[in-house]
């Protein structure tokens, strides 16, 4: 049986998530379009992905980052993002070789 506290917690989560989405949907659409454009250049794809995850993390804290914050997050994570991408490529290449 679900307690009343669990139900109100669930509805609170839905209400706050909807509120965050309504306040920031234009920013999210812009961020996602820029993310696709960055992946078309290939070089900017992994840092853009890290910046988008950073924006998602901030939105959970109910803070919507601006474009300048995303650019600085992408710059800060450029090397780490490519290291992570390299590991993924190695894992994917290893999987295709052993398949």
C-alpha cells in the first residue's frame, strides 16, 4: 500500500518538473538545436554533450543556465569529453571486432 507521503512526493515531483519545463522550454529547444549542429562538426560533439548534461544537472537544481555558461562548460570539459568519446569508440570497436 502506498502511503499519503509517497503520493504527495510523487505529485510534487511531477508539479516541479512541469514547472521547470514550462519555464525553460525555449532554452532547451535552443540547446538541443545547437547540440545537433555541434555534432555535425564532429569535433564539437562530445563537449556539447557534456555541456547539455551540465545544463540538465542545473535544471534539476531549478537553475536554467545561459548560453555563455554552456559554452564555458563545453570549453572546460573539452579534453575530458574527448577522452570519454575515445573510450566509447574503443569499446564499440572492440565489440564490433568480437561480434
